[in-house]
């Protein structure tokens, strides 16, 4: 019944779209949904690359049955064990009891842990080759390109890289599967958000994986999330390269908390000054309203970060504390950092922002501004000066 998209010679897309989950990993909003991609190669041997979230196993298994058209499934390659991809393995094994599961030693520890599967395993190591008829599959380890067991699979005949989460993005596949079949512009911002939320901590492993791929001829990238990259492969790879080097674009994210609007007025003044001094890309996040997912996306996207916080219970504003922790966990590097804060009777926020930046080792730009109670002319001018200092430093760097 299912007409399945043939991506290349005898390589079919058998993934699914998820437009139901509100939060990916029960954390990150999915306003445009997400796809769980899986691919089936019909050669002398039949090979499935990854499965899908167990919520979609029924439709997924029907697609595979249709595509196999009476043949059995010889191999399941497990590039990644996170349950959004490995969730259907146990049911797949029940339907195809003789399927050999291809993975590395770390994969198999997780396979036992999650699914209690310990037999019918085909263990591979770095650059091992599995011939499946007219083509070889070569395996490359990509540890921590999200989890430690992650590996890439390369189809030597069609020059396809099956890349697990790498080069993935949020957003469903609304009809088209290959990038040339759609307007891909809607994916770029979602790719930054996906990377910063999910993979962001692992910049160095992503860089190592990219180095490893340099010697491969790759014509198509089949990630586990989002479009199959071919026409726009260069842009997808360059986004991952840039983000994993923590290289920001010209622009500033202003992230602030405010209870009664006084700290917000400082943020508005800094933003005004940035724009007045020629900065066009300015994004402002009120931490009580913007979800951390989007704030992280903009922290990864832009070189400049300015944080403002009221003092709350002699600490930072709780939502500021929370977002700083998420930034620190991701070990974001090389940001230009400015900061300001406020208090009513005893100031703590500015001191704590300074301590945060000592840990991050970013360049501090301008003088921090500390406000007692409401904004008056002297502190207004200091906020103007902070915005100007950031604008000047950004212009220095881009010249
Ligand atoms: Fe899409 Fe790390 O799983």
C-alpha cells in the first residue's frame, strides 16, 4: 500500500513524522514537529538503518513490510541507541527474529540495557566493512555526536552518509523527503535550535567527526531528523561546523529577567544603544516568557551576549540562574559578554554575573551596570555606554 520514496538506487525512506509530541526529550518545544528518519536498503541483502520512536512502530513496521514485499530483513544497523531511533528495535526483532543487529560494543551494552537483546548481534569496529551485494557499508565511530555509541554508516556505491543525529533538525517532512523537493528555508533556524538544545555540549566530538568525514566522497546525507541533504548539504554541514566551533554571527542576544520592569528598562536602553551604534541583529529574551530552548538557540547563534538580572533572595533571578546553568553545561565558548543587574536593598545579581563569567572565561565588554531601584539618568547613561561598548567591539571583530 505504501509508496515509499526512493532516495538513491534501492535506498528507501521509511521514517515517520511526529506532530503530536509537545516537547522533544520532554524538554524542548516542537512547534513544527520532528521526523524520525529510517532508511531501508534493498540489495542482495536487506538492511534497515535505525528504527523510530516506539509511538510510531505500528506504521513504521507496515512500511517496512510493504517495502520488503515478502523478503526477510537481514540486517538492522543501529547508528544511535537513543529511544527516538532505537525505540522500535524490540518489536522489529519480534517481527524479524533472524535479523542481525549491527552495532559496536557500546551499542550492544545499551541494547541489552534497554531491550534485553543479547543475541543475533554483528559487532563492528572503526572502518569495518559489510558487503551487502552490490555495495559495501563502511562504519565510522562518532562517539558523543550525541551519545557514546553513535556511529555513521557509509554506502560506498551511492556515496550516502547515514549520519545519526548529525546534520539533523527539528521540523517534520511535509510531503518532500529530499531537500531539493522543498523550500528548506524553514529548517535553518530549527537546525540551530536542535543543535544548541540537543548536541550543543559536544562541540569537540562534532569537530572530530567532521574531520573524519573530510576524506569521504559524500553526495547525500541521511540524518535521523529532517530532510535528506543533497542540494543544500554544504549549508547543513557548514551550520554544524560553525556551531560546533562556537562561532557566532554578528549580533547580540539580550537575556534578562524583570519583576516590575526596572531591569527591563535597562535591557531596553542597552538594546537602543546597540541599534543606535549600528548593530542590526539584536534579539531580546524575557526569561520569564521565552522558553530556554529559543534562548539557547540565540546564544549559539550570536557572538554577543548581554545578561541582566534583578537580585532575588540575595541571588540571581531564578530563571536567569536556570538559563546560565544551561549555557554553562554546554560549555559555550568565545562570547562577548556584557551584564547588568538591579536590587532594592542589597545587590547580589551583578556580583553573581561576574562570577559566572569568570567560569566561562569570556571577554567582558563594557562596564557592568548595577541599578538600585528605578532607572535614573546616571544609570541610563551607563546602559547606553554598555550598549555602545558591545557595538564597538563587534565592529572591531568584523573589520
Ligand atoms: Fe535523535 Fe540523540 O537522538
